[in-house]
């Protein structure tokens, strides 16, 4: 049947008139190994959960995010969610129902994260949850699975969605980070590289993927892992005989790692992964070029991204990055999948399982049926004189 209503993504002139979600052919779904948390925590948690139905005219989305600290992009994710929810509500809501966004911030410890989920599940029973960070996904995954509550998280550590029916990831995979880094090494004719990485799940995932790729190239590789920034001078010194130092860490860690490399005696290439591509670092790296892997949000030719960045920055007067864009595309995705359908958890789960193609801020994302990791790519680029240029 032909539906003559506006499409899921036709959200006024401020949105993008040609965006569409299309189905792709079903494939066999894969099964993984479940991430398990303490049975005692689960028993205590769900003994207190009372499922309350939301009003018929409202659909709730709950974001469980870290307080300021380890995940420095938390505020941007919240602002991006606010913007896209306002857009959807101005147009037609979620299948005619108004979206209510609930943002809960908590400390980065397992008990607090679990308690926040239990309270929001009891009080709000949302259509789905959004979160960011590997630690948060590790704790929330089993809880969401037990509640049959779709959870879409931004965490790049491999395996976060394995074994779950209701847990999804929307991120840059470690394999894409490694492949882009290798393309940079080849462009720069690098034959020896030192890898400086923080001992976090995110960084170690990228490190492992890169080591696997480099093992097939014959490139000389040295590596130094660190826990605290006090270790950086010694670790950098140990890598200084190489043509390049490749830095891997979170955005907040890279804000310390890259200047430390620049301030050392190392005069080779400075290279980093996608967290180094955010505008937050551009002006701090003006003294010399830094090569990065960057998603397409920073490419002016990407119309969807350009419109998003202009609106975000004019609304909130802060720089837009790919972290907030992921949150935007998550809501856009769900809105499109459920267009014309009753916005229930059951319907969302079924639609997510069918596979889709999303034209979003982060580019074209193709997901096969049964796949729980929604991934987007990164590309070689350079930060020079306060600007990012794709190579």
C-alpha cells in the first residue's frame, strides 16, 4: 500500500527531505556469548521493578549517561538528543505520539548505573534506552535484556552486544579504526611506528585490532600502555626512535596525550584515532600537523552533517562532534523504523531485527538483518592550522 504521508525523515526544512529507511534481504542472525553480571544484583534489581505503562499520547526515551568526568562528551549527547526530539515532536511525533526525553546522569560505578536503570524502568518504562561508554553498556546490557527493553549504546569495545537480543551498539568499530590507521601509515610511507595507548577497554580494542593488521605488513612496531598521565613522558621517550607515534585514548585522554607528544623531543609523525578528530582538539594542535581518522560529519560535502552542525552550533554555541551526531542518528533511526506503527518495544525489536539502510548525519549506514552493531566508517585526515582536511 502506498503511504502518502511525509517520510520518517522529512522533518521540515531544517531536516533532510530525501532521507529514507529501506529494508534489505533477511539473513541468518548470529549468536554470541552473553555478558553476565552477578545473579545477586539481578535478583535484587528486578524484585523492585514495577512496570508502569506510559500515557497513550506519550512515548518516553531514557538516556542514562555519565556525570562529568571520564566521558567528556556527555553534555553534547544530551543536547543532541534534545534537538532531535524537538524536531520529531514539531513534525508529527513518534507515530503521532509526543516523545518525552528523560536524561539520567550517574556516577561511573556499577551499583549506581544499575540503580539508575531500575528506577527509570520502574518510573518511566521507556520505549528504549540510550547510553554511552563501554562501562555503562557492560552494566546496562544484562539489565535491559532481562527487562526486554531495547538498549542502543555508544561503546566501541568488541563484544558488547554479543549474546543479547535487546542490546545494540552504534559506533565506530575497532576494525575500522585500525584499517584507517593503516591507510594513514601507507600514505605517509611509515615503516616503524610506536603505539601509545591507555589501558582502557576502548583503547585496548583498537590496539588489538591494529596489531593484528600490522603483523601482516612487516612494519616495525613498538608499544607502550599507560594508566595515569604521569607515565606519559617516559612512555613517549621509549617510542621516540620510530617514524611515527600513534596515540589511542578517549577524547579527554588525547587532550593530554597529543600535547605531551608535541612537547617531547619526538619530531616524527603524530597520528591518532577518531577521538582525536573532534573540533575540541583542533585549536590545541595548531603548532604542527596531527594525522587522524575522522568520520564524515566533518566533511563539508556531507549535506546532512553540514545542516546538523550548523543547527547544533547555532542552538547551543558549542562545537558539534560525532559523539552527539550518533545520539541524533539513533533517535532518527527509531523514528523512521516505527513510522506508521504503534511505538512499542515489541515493534521496535522486530523492526531493528529486519535490517535497514539509514541516511544520517554520519553517512550511509547499512545493517543486515540480525546484526546488532550499527557501525560507521572513518577516513584518513589531517588537522593543520586549526582545521581538519580529509586526505
